[in-house]
C-alpha cells in the first residue's frame, strides 16, 4: 500500500519538458507512485499531457488539464474535471508560479510585471484553494500544500514581486489552516531554496549555482524529487499534526549565520570536518 493510496491529488504548474519534469511534475510522479490518482495542470503547451502519459505508462492514474490559474472559470472547470474523472479530491498542490526576468528592484518594477506575478502566484493559488475546498470538505478533509520560496522569509536584490508573492502564499496557508483545520483540512507551505530543475540547469550561470552550493550546509543543492518528497509527506496521513506551517526546505541555507560560508572558505576549522 502506498503512502497516499486511494487519494486524489491536483497539482498545478506540473509539466514535463524536454529536460525532464519540474517540481510539480516530479511531485505528480511521486504521488502517483505512492497510490494517488493525479490531475496535472499547466498552461497550454507546457507538457501536462506528456506528464500524464508518462505517469500512465508507469502504471499510475493521471489526467492532463490545461489551465490559466488567473481565470476563475478555468480554475473551477479544472477542479470539476478532476472530481468528475476520479470521484473526489483530497490533495491540492498549489505549485503554479512565474518569475519573470523583468521582476527587479522596487524602483525599477514595471506595474504589469508586478500584477502578473501576483495574479499567477497568489490569485491563482487562492482560486484553486477556493474551488477545491468544498471537495476536500466533502471528502472529510485533506491537505493543501503551497509552493513558496526562501525569498518569502528573506530579502533579495531582485525578484521583488516573486518574493512578496511567496510570502503571501505562506500567509494564505496559515489562514486556510486556521479557518478549516477543525474540518480536517490542513494547509502548509514549503519554501525551497535553489532547486536544480531542468530550467535552472539550462538558464542559471554556473557561477551562481556554485555560489549557492557554497552557501548550503548540505552536500548538494536540492533536486525536484527532494521537494516532491516533502509534499508527499504533507499529503499523507503521516503529517496529521502538521498544519499552518512554513517549512524551509532549503537544506539549511537560511539556518546559518551569513558569514559561515566565508569562514569555511578561509580555512576556519569546522566541527563536521574535524571529527575523528
């Protein structure tokens, strides 16, 4: 028996591109492997159909849906299609999001860029939650997981709208947890650090990746499956007492003092390396 056997999950922003699946795509694969029926939703042309086909080929149950999460009618139709196909809804993973290159510092921020990020990342998650909640309640409870980011808890030189939107997702998780927890619905947010998705491997400069790796207390940067495994735990009954939490899934990057990496680079002794 799988850890989410018999559950129905809806994952937004779940895609399978030429380089492989993103966080949502890997999460869908992991949940399907653990017994859930999964509805995978993304914008047209992003590979939700390829992802669903890959899950089905591996023996899972999957439904591909195309959706613009900014559009309430499309979101409502997406949720309805999921329930019509699988008969219920128990898990929602609000993973859809955008991070445009034009998302810069506040003074340079174009209003339409700000509005786009807020519409997709925040409004989208709210709409999916709004229309999914009645079905989770009808099922006797369920789990909602919002994909946020470490930029929700600390500032950056760029990606202002993205960071603010991710902070809003953390607050949304807490509000939903308080409002519906007594009805058996849990809601949490995960905050990954840099995760080596196909897009990250393709687009990020090697120097940036190396710098982030230097700042991480873990031996390697996060892979999509690392985040998917956290979502699996939160979707499962194993996390029954985890509600309204903001989980920093960044390998400890935000846990350390800012000078630790420089001390190590300068040759300062570390407890971990000095153990006999």
